[in-house]
């Protein structure tokens, strides 16, 4: 029955729009001990035995334009999809005779909340890692083989004992440090660690500014990452990413960046506008 249920859940998740789906038993939170116990899923919903995490992709051409209203709209679209996917899957699991509840894709009311307390009650990134979807990169995001860090996540917590997926133990991060070098707020530091030290408050303040300009979120650290099969499709823009700020500071009309600048010019408030 459990094996059959897993296949049914995978089919439902795919039909709802999930491109990646993984299953993690709650014991993995204690085994890896990467977050305090109050953040364990079984401490959020005590009935939880399995966490199901789903992902949808973010498209590189749109992400390249960040910060822009175009990327903001894509972000909002994936958010709506994720919450509906998790809701529909939780309904299906409940109708199958088990308990299940979705956890919202972000888990905070507004980015301004994160300025004072830069964390949510549950980490979908850790859940996805424990569900075998990928590994944690230097930039604190989930890295996946298909999409690198360019995914958005949501989870469903259930008491169904579903067969877990294996955890990826070998890191996908190449330690290229593009995320650190291109971060507009210099929020990532300490290259000695597998995962960067991060000034989450500085990052949140910048995101708050972008939201007030209608071109939230930032996304530069996932934009520049070379990991993922999607890079084979769209190519690597490493030099272009590294030179972007310098080139545009010297010439806002630089032809190599014309498309990106055009997308940033309309539909949002750009502080560089005269």
C-alpha cells in the first residue's frame, strides 16, 4: 500500500505542476542536526512521519533581467502554483485516509518581517535536501542537478510512512564563488566554510527596498550559479555576470546588456531613473 501511495502522490504532484518531488522521513532532521529542534517537522505538526517537498523551476532568461517586474511576476506565479500544489496534494492524502497539511512556500507575511527576524518557521531547503532533491550550496540555496539553485519549493507534512528517497551526499556546489563575487549587498562571506556566513539582515533590507520598487526579489546568487542542466540549454554567462555592474556603471546603454536594461526600465520604480 505504501509503495502504491508513493506512486499516486508522485503522479498527483506531477499533474499539479511539480517538476521535482522528494520524500524525507522526519528522523533525518535529528540525524543531520542542521537546525534547532523547534524547526523539526514533527515539532510543528506532531503527527508528521514524512515530509514531501516539491519544486518548480525559475527560467534563466527571465532571472537574468533581475531586478525587474518580469522576474517579480515569475516569482509570484511560482508562489501561487506552489501553494496550490501543496494544498491539492494535502487534500488527496487526507482523502486517502492519512493526515496531511501543507506548509506555505515562504512562511512569512512580508519581507519587512525578515529584517528583524530573518527566518521562517520551517525550511523547505533543508526538507528538499533530506528528500534527495539536491544539496546546499555556498549561497545557502538548494542546488539541484536539473536546475541548479533555480527552483522554488513547498512541502507537505503527513503521517503516511512513505518510502524515503536517498539523500545526495556529494555536494553539487563547485565553489566557484560567483554568488559571493556578484552579490549586490556583499552579504556572503567566509570562503573557508562549505556554506557561506551570511548577513541575512543586510540581504532582507535590500529585498525590502526592491519590493518597494515593485521589482522584488533579487535572485542574483541563483542567477549566476553555473550548476544545473538548464545551463547547458541557455549557456554560461560568467564573464557577463562578473562585468555587469562595472560595464553598466560606465555605460548604461552597453549593447551587450540592452535586453536586461530594457526589462528593468519599465513597469517598476528604478532608483537610477532621473
